[in-house]
């Protein structure tokens, strides 16, 4: 799957027509519900994001993020409940520690951190979700396809 | 020093306080120090200790070396830096403090690679960790062998690794990426780094897990990057910067850079240095509500 | 190969307006493992569900995707439909193409919505292929409840649970239940006498066939989990045989030694063999061992000699018992801030400066003065009293940051009690704000001021000192912007309510959280006010924070209702989304054990026949695990996984992206 996609993107994309693929890992209780609320409120936002729902940000493993990039994601978004609001009390605090270390590692490896973004979005912050998706999409669109990973030989 | 060490070893084996001494001995040609496992009191004279004793023997306390575990209660000859790994192993339930006798060795430094030894320990042939060492007088021991050493490490650690990290940090992401791509492209997935690390003790390494196969196994760029990122993450907050992985890498990949980078990150972000206190949990499995970052939107 | 059915809902026009559902159905059919696809107007309607069920039979489906609204809307509906069609409900997954697609992408050409729906559905299909049928966890539930703390909150919880037909074990640290309420004279806002409303409840608790009282006892250890707790309780030696004692009181009448009474806050003495107060439940004395001449020096023994039924037993020892319960209510109450905090008010130094509970005792007809307001120094009736509110409250520098909430009310009550007892007495109240929110509360305070002549001064007291048998109070009146000095006969401090000493140790034993003031944390301040993060453990009363009797009672009843719900059946059904350890690859590094926010993972030993430990393994307790998955990300060797959100499922979804 990923292989075909990669070649396709490479062949057809120019910066003008480029539509980035963005993978979002979100927790079920806050961000997923916030994204639902954007829908119930009939807000509109860029269509580039594909959500994978996890119970909690505590479940989100750096492996997911690496795999998403390997599969041709131009950007990855990770989001959950605000600190103190985690449905499981502390999953997001654990997540935050991991992100601090992982992001530093990614940065050190030379991955453009604009392609890996983190956020806290509550179940009521539909607007924040919409803005975030729009901004991230535009930012990554401007950056162009993420060739660093796509060019890797597999 | 060796005399005192041998005496202690003899005593431990005779009294039965330990069943095996994990230490160093000469290779046959007396050019290199290699690990020794001594179970008989009359063989303790094989034990040596000198700047060639670079290996971190703590690896023989882990589940990776089941045959050695079967020899009975170990007494381990350990430099301060090796003890840091033992501390992590204890804090992660891999060794019980009471199940190992730690013979701490006062240490003036070792060579970076045994091949560099010309009969004299000069600063140029010592690894960065020795120049910044704050455990020349070992910290968690049952016995200390050797005299007290007066040495104050520099306030902020320095040396080649730190310079290189700073230089890389100053580059653009693109340049860093090319640098690491070049480094990791040499990886042949031999896993020598993993083999040499006493903190890579997993019963089954993530690379060997195939449902799902998170890390592609063959030695190509994509798998290499994933492996090296994951290896570094798994050591975040745990790595003691002993340097065994880089020493063992046949492709000379600069693993010390990644490891030390994360050591610095963890120190900055969580105010934690691994290997000092066996009673506290490694930082990546705990948290503080006050952890701060500047990137989560 | 799986046999998956994919159903795409048009949701009237809600989805169909911007998504070409027919095309999605068509495309999805091409995916290996998908044997049937269909789009339909309203999947969730009864014809829609009937269609689903028929399709399951007709196409022998073993899994189902419904591309429709958010799983938060209808996941349950569709999973139930699945179940009634004979496939495991967890083999049904929802692709959210409404809230997260058709409703947020308004492209009328349907291009945008269709592309995204295809992706979302495909990712869900690939995920589903890795699903495993799951069975809800059934956890046996022990129907007994433990209540820790026998104040009004704990008593109320005990009575409600017992009336609901469940057995209750009520453990109280002191020799009698009753708590702080037993010390109160009359209670705001109705001014009924505290003993008159409390004593009947205490007696009922003693006599109730479903309640076992364990007074003078403390919880030492708690193990297990919801429905299955094992509690170790130490029953301290009373040196009085509870079976034999009739509570006649001959022993405490004759005991020659005296000590300050804890219950009377030092305003009166009690004997060394004593009950805390006359209405104590149980009415069985205890011997204050460190002060007993017989126990310490082997001399005396008067009580044993005078005891008719020979109940005094100097040989008695502490007893440690283990009890099994299914639920726990913590109702350990509050304390007043100790006097060393109040140097500037002379508290602890000047005899006639007392705290609110001491005033309650003076006003109580069963108290040390028989209900007469007499000052401690010389037993004279005070002609004027200064009440100082917020002593230690609302000032982080000098005490605590929070408002103790009840002091405005009880101070107003105190001024009334004073005026009712000393008709020409004048009371002055220094206050910061008057907080009298509550049914009839504001009217109550107005009554104190308007009918009973209390003089309210807004401002802080700066100094209190003794002069010629008077207590001089200097302070500011910020409303008239002047300094005031009052020569009073007595000063009453409304000292801050604080948590009990040792509240933190108990919390650690229970595995529940507490704030920086050591008040216990509710699971959710609004929606789960009496629950804790540890399932099966509930809270009631002032151990959560300052509150008055009506609130404490309400919480006691709320906690009781939670316990009754939990114990309403023999088994608890729990979501099967729980973590599971792979015994072959677990390293026993305990990363998961440490990371789990619920302490749901135990360290277990695998032993050989001789009982030698050959391996150690992590083991997840399904009863406690909530399925957050924090452990999974923490485990380096991926030896632990989360059912319903396994690595394989996530991996498949990412790969389909
Ligand atoms: C001066 C004053 C006047 C007041 N006047 C009024 C009023 O007029 N009207 C009104 O509504 N409210 C009034 N209140 C408030 C009232 O006292 C409380 O709301 C009420 O007593 C709280 O009950 P509780 O059960 O939560 O706690 P408590 O009464 O403190 O009971 C807790 C019980 O738990 C026991 N305990 C503690 N730790 C343990 C342990 N580890 N193991 C076993 N047992 C333990 C204690 O011994 C105690 O018996 C007043 C308070 C004060 C200070
Ligand atoms: S984290 Fe993984 S390896 Fe460690 S104890 Fe838990 S399941 Fe076992
Ligand atoms: S899923 Fe969450 S609650 Fe369950 S064992 Fe893992 S960390 Fe604990
Ligand atoms: S449930 Fe949202 S972050 Fe834990």
C-alpha cells in the first residue's frame, strides 16, 4: 500500500496541487470529542487529516509516529486532553514526558519539527481543532511533500 | 590494587558470600583485558585491574547471560561507571541489590579502545566519559578497592561528544538529516550495540517482534532509521553513557551522540541523571505535573 | 480470510450530500476480505438494523464496518445489532464519516468527502481484520462494605447501605462514633440540638443488624481491588471486655486518676478509664494505657475491683483481623488547625482565647459548664466576646489558601447562642466577607446581626493581648477606615478546618489521591464528586474539604448509593478493553507497574514445584485496569498490549493510510 502511494505522490505532485497527508493520533475522550463537536457545529476545515483514535494519549507510542512517516505522512499530529483533564487522570502526563524526549530526538535527527505537532484539545474546543488542522495543513503544504522519509529506500 | 582485589575475591569465594567473581583477566597474549568468571578460590590470581579494563561487565548480571546467572551469586568487579548500569538494573527489577556483591574499583580512567594502549594512560586515549567522571570513587558498593581519588569533573561536561552535539544542534534540520542518514546508512543491523548494552536486556527485543513488525528487519535505510530512533528512545533516561554500544559498532556509527543528546534532554527537562540512585524509578515511566515544554499547542 | 460487511450510511442527506456513499460501497468491495457492501439511508433505524442482521446471516459475515456517524453516537447500537446477529460485538467497528467528514467538508461535488470517506473506511477495515472477539470481564463482587470513620458522614453512609440490605463494617479510630458533630451544641441554620439529632442515628448504627461497629480500631492495610478488597484492621486493646461490660460507669466513677479530655478540648478532665462523652456509642469505656497506673506500674487496679461483671481485663492485647469487602467509603473527617499557628492571637497562651469547638462545648448543655458560657480562666461569665473569623483561612502565608466555608455560619450561630444565654452580653465579629450561601443561611446571619445584636466589623485583627483580666483586641475596621480596640472578656477564633493528621498515609494505603492540603481528591469535581480514581473506593464528608452537616450527610448518602449500585449484583461487568501481558516476553522490568495510573498491574512470581521462584511476571488485574494503554507505550519489549486497541490493530490502520 504505502509503496504505491509514495511513488504516485512523487510522480504527480507539484507544490501547487500538493495535498499533504496528515495523520492524527488523538485520545477518545477529549480531542476526538472536540473533533466531533466541530462536525456537529458544521464548522469547515481542510480535509487532509486522517484520525486514528486511541483511548488516551498514554497509549500513543513513538512507534506509531515513525510508522506514519514511513507510510508517507507529510505531517503527524498528536493530541489529547489538557493536563489535569485526562480521562485516566495521568495518561497525558506520561505522554508529555515521552513527547519531550521523542521530539528532542527527532529534532536532533534532523526531522523538521513542524511536521510533528502536539496539542491539547478538549471536548469543547472544536474551534481550536479547526484552527489547528487548518494551520498545520497550510504549514505543511507550504513545506511541500516530506521527501526525507519518502526517499528512504526500503 | 590487584593484590587487594584478589584477596577480597578469595575471601568471598571461600566464605561462600559469592559463588562467582565477574572480573577481568588477561587474554592469552597478555595484550587485552577480557571478562573472567572465577568460581574457585585458587584461581583468583587471574584477576587483573588496569586501564584496559574498559568493558562494562554489568551485562553479565542480566538475563542475557543465563549461563552466568546459573553459576550462583555473583560478585562483580565494577568501576563507578559500570555501577551506574547496575543501579539502573536494580531500579528496573533486573537484579536485587542483595543478590549481587559489588566490588567497587577506584579508577583513574580507562582507554577508549584497548588497541590504543601503549603502556601508559594519557588523556588523549581516554574516552569523554572519563574526563567528566564523577564516580571515580565508586558510589554503590559492598567494598571499595583502591585509594581515594581526588578528581573534580568540570562543572559542565565537555569533550568531543559535547562539541559535536553542539555543532549538530547549530546546523539546519536538513544538514542534520543528511548527517544521520549517512551514519545510519552504514548500519548493517548486526545489533552489536544492543548486544553490548547491559540495559538492552529484553527477553525479546522489539526488532524481533513480528506481529506487528514495527521495525523493518533488513538493513535498509528505512529500517535502520526506525531501529536507531527506537533504540535511542528505549534508552532515554536510562542510558548511563558508558559507551559500550559505540565501541562495539563495527560500522563506527556515532551512537554516543544520540545517547548523550537524550541524556542532556532528560537532564534539562526532568532534572534526572541515570545511574545514581537505585531507589528511584527511571524518568520515562513517571512524571511530574510540573513538567514543562514549549511545543504543545 | 475474514468475511467483512461494510455498511455506509447516508444519514438522510447528512452524509449523502457531500459523500458519494454508493461509490464508497463500490470501492470497498474491492478490498480483500470484504464480502459485502451496501449503502443505506438510515443505518441506525430499525429497518437499517434489520438489514444489517440479515446481511450477517446471508453473507456469513464475521465482522462489520459501519461508516456513519461518530462511534460516540451509535457504536453501542451497532455492536448490539452485531451481537443479536450472532457475531461478537467487538467485531464491529465504526468509521466516522459524518462528524469528522461530511459535516466538516462542505464540497458539494462530493469529491473531498468521498476521498476522505474512502480512506477512513479503508483504515477501519484493515484495523478490523486484526480485531479479536472480546468478552466482557466479569468480576465477582463481595457485597459487604467498609466505612472508615464514624462521623456523621460515615454513620449516614453506613445506615443507608445497611438499610439497602448490605452488611457494613464501620471502623472508627476513637472509642466512640459521632465525630465532630457530637461536640456541637446547636446547629445552624435550624438551631436544633446536635445531640438530639445525632444520638438516635448513633444508636441506630449500633443496633442495626447489618452494621458491625469496630471502634477504637484502625485500618492497617488494604489489598485487592473493586469488589474484592482485603482489609487488615487493628482493634486496639480497650482493656475492657466488650461482651461483659454493661456500661454502668462504676469504673470511671472510682478511677483515681485524671487527664485532659480530648472530647472537651481540654476544658474538662476525664478519668483514665473513660468513655469520651456520656452518649458514647458503644457505651463501653477504654483504658488510656500510657496514663494507667496499673498498666504502667502494676499498682492500682481499682476499676477491676469495682467492676461488677468483671469486665476489666489488663491482659487484653490488640487484635488484628482481616476482613473481605467489596466497597469502601472513606469518611475520616477534619480537624481544626492546631494552635501554634495563631501566635498573634495569643491562642494557646491566653486562657480566654479559645477555638470554635471549645465554644461549642461551653454552649452545650452536656458540656463542661452545663451549657453556661463561662470563661476558662476564672469561670466568670464574659460580658463581651470577640469572634475572629478566617483565623488561618484564606491566607496562604499564615495558614491555608482556601475558605473553611462553615465558619461564617457557625460564628453567627455562636453570637446567637451567646446572646440567648447572656442577655446583655455584647459580641463583636471581625470578618473578611460574610459567606452565607445556602438555604436560609443569609437570613440566619441577618438574624444574628439584626435580632441578636452582634456587632460585625469588617477587618483584620492585628494583635490580641492580656491586660488586667481582659483580653484586648486591636484591629482595623475597614468600612469606617478606623483602628479599633476592644476590651473583651473572651476571644473565639474561627480556626481553619484542616485535614486529619495522617490523612496522607491512609490515602497511600488506599491508593487514592489528595491535594496539597491533604484533602482527598474526588474523581471528578462535578460529575463524580464521591468517587475516587480507585474503583470501589468512595468518599464522603469533610475528608474531601470543609463542608457542613447537611452536605456531609448528602455525601454519605451519595456514597452509599454508589456502594449499593456496585453491590446490586454478584458480578460486575467490565469493558473488555484491558491490558494483557505476554508471559513469554515480559522482562519483569516493572515499567508498566510503575506507569499505570491505577496500580492495576501486579508483580507475580512463577514458582516451580518446590516453590522456588523461577520467573517473575507482570500481571494485569482486569478488575482494576481501565484500558488507558499507558502501560503499553511504556513497555519496551511490547510484552503488554491493550485489547481492543492492540499494536496490530493500530499498525494495520496506519499502514492503510
Ligand atoms: C466550631 C464548629 C461548629 C460547627 N457547627 C456546625 C453547625 O452548626 N451546623 C453544621 O451543619 N455544621 C457545623 N459544623 C461542621 C460539622 O462539624 C461538620 O460538617 C461535620 O461534623 C463533618 O462530619 P464528618 O463525618 O465529615 O467528619 P468528622 O465529624 O470529623 O468525623 C470523622 C470521624 O472519622 C474518624 N476517623 C478519622 N480518621 C480515622 C481513621 N484513620 N480510621 C478510622 N476512623 C477515623 C474520626 O475519629 C471521626 O469520628 C461545625 C464545625 C465547627 C468546627
Ligand atoms: S513493561 Fe513490559 S516487560 Fe516490563 S514488566 Fe511490564 S509487561 Fe513486562
Ligand atoms: S491499560 Fe492503563 S489502567 Fe490498564 S494496566 Fe495499562 S496503564 Fe493500567
Ligand atoms: S484520555 Fe485524553 S489524554 Fe488521557
